[in-house]
C-alpha cells in the first residue's frame, strides 16, 4: 500500500502514475530516499514488542500516545 489508501480505483491509478513519475525523476537526478530511521522500531514490531516501540517513538519525537500508536501500527 502506498502513502494513501482509497477505495476509488481511478484515484489509485492516478496516484500510482504520480509515484512512478516521481521515482523516474528521482532516479534521473540521482536522488536517494533518505533512511527514515525507523528500522529499529520495525524490528520491535516484528518481535511483537509494540508497546516498547511506541515508548521509543514517543521519547524520540515527543508524539502523543495516540499519534505514536498510529505510527507504530502503520509499520
């Protein structure tokens, strides 16, 4: 799933085209997507340690509990 999810198939196709174009531009300009720094949190989620991942995310970002939970759930 991409950044956005939508039940509208036309919108999904349009978004997929935009993402392909952006990927092509980035490749042409030799732009690399920076690491988001969440690999350790993804590992905690894989290990079923979501509460710990939420805690670490909150400490790093100052996010609310609800926002941190939403972020970790998205991983």
